[in-house]
C-alpha cells in the first residue's frame, strides 16, 4: 500500500541518513558488533550533519523541526541497513523530549547547543535493582544541601549510560509516606561529577551494540539548577512522554519486520532445496504472503498513530494499542522468517538471527505487552 505519511523534506532527509549509514556505519558495523559498542564519535558525526538535532530550536543550532517523522525516518533507515545505532532511539525519542518540554531558559542555553551538534549525548536513569517497573519504589535519594542536592543510589538497565554526558536521574527529593509517587524529581547528573560512576556493561541476548549499563551515585553533588521541571513532580513529567516512547518502539518493530521479510525473500529465492529454490514451494509463498498482510496492517495502524502524534492528538491508549499490535506482530514475523532460513537462521552470521534476538525485548521494554493490555482495557471502561 502506498504511504502518504512523508513530505519531500522527509524523503530528502531519508537520503541523507541512508547515505551516511552506507558510508560511515555499514562498513564498520561488524567491528562494532564484535566490540559490543558503537563509538562515541558516531553521535558527533550525526550531529554535524544535522541528523540528530532536528527537534532542537534553531536559535541553539538545531533544525527547529518539531516533527516526529524525522525520528521515524532514522529508525526505518537503520532497519533497512541492517544496523542499530546504540542507544540513539532512547536519546532522540525518550530523553530529548524531556529537555525540550521541561528545560528552563538557563538550561536551554547550557545544554541545547550540545544536543544540536552531537557534543552532548543523553540517557535516563529510572530502573533500580529490585524495583523494575515500580517507579514509586525508587530508593535513590537526593538530599538538599544548600544550593546542591547530594545524590546516592544505584540504577540498572540504563540504555546509553556508557556514553552519556547528561543523565536524567529519577531520585527521591522528599519523603512522602502516604503517597509513594510524590516527592520524586528529575535531576540531571553530568559526566565527570565526583561520585558518579558507570558500572558494568550488561551482556544482553540482543541489541548487542546498544550499551546497557549499571550506574552508581555516591554523594554526588549536583547543583539545584540541574533539576529538570518542577521539583517533586517527576511522576507527572515522566507520564508526558510515555505515548511517544511506546510509539517509537512500534516504529522499530515494524521497520525491523519489514527488513526481516525483505531479507527472507532474497534468501528463499537464492537457497535451493531438492533441486529448486525454496521460494518455489507453496508453503514458502503462503508464509510470506501471510507475513506481508500482517506487516501492512501494522504499518497502517502505525502510520495513523504517527499522524496523531504529529498533530498532538496521540492518546496513551492508542499508543498502547500500536505498541502491542506491532511488537506482537514482530515476534511472529521474525520467528517465521527464521524458520524459512532453516538451520542458517540460527547462525549469528546471518542477520535474521540477530533480528530474532533483537526483537524479543520489544514486548518487554517501554511497558510489557501485559501492561499495554491493562492500559487498553481501562480505556474500554473495564
């Protein structure tokens, strides 16, 4: 089906991203995959081309485009190229929106130029050992001492934390025994602050070039000026971007599913069994036809959600529906693509195996499929 989501400006941007990936990323990607990390310089290079600063206002050196579709293009093109760019999706789709929506004028002057040109890379630290999705149970504390907060605690599963220059830390600034959701604040901890350290890089099933680390804070003195948004209002602030975070996961799920189908079609045309291409067998044709239909349904749902996000009308429930359908579809499609590859589908030398491993987390992070169903059921009055 013909998509009508993008304008010529988006397509020109797509060519810029595609050219950069082909020239700077694809030739180096196997080396990065072996190392389990993309180089920090990658984000500076992306910044110089204006690829990651599109949403930053022009007065700070950005593109001044409050248009989520540019982020969509980046995800689609990385999937098409068969690569991932570390924690770039988290930086662009999860963390930068908090800076855009909450930073005051002084913070904008300090941080936005670096966000525009790639000198500053970000992460957000919410999850703690033992708390999981229970943000109300956060134990990291930030105690006021004059014009500073003293931060103590530990975080885990922090995407992009290895390279991050700015980390938005969710910390408890006030004890509220009658309301665990109150008293939490967003505090920006900067790389190099004494007492702030990056722990081990976690060895994951998939997304192997995306750094996921543990962070620790031991008497880290952070200026009160680094509080993002209203003190004590972290729960409210965190809720404002959940729809986009979940939408971004759906974008990746659909784009990676399309890449999986494309590479499977190429494989079954080339691979011969019993003297003929695997593509000639009826089962192969039926499987790929069914996958193509599922993909188009997910793409239509996703494009409608993206359009709603651009118009400022995407609801939490609709984002949940889009993430649920897209990521569950991804799991089914990539699994069937592995099956059509036969034994080679289980070998990491083949990109389909890596897509299979990468796909599993889509139904977990940003809210599990079960959480999405809970949100959707509430919207039905249940």
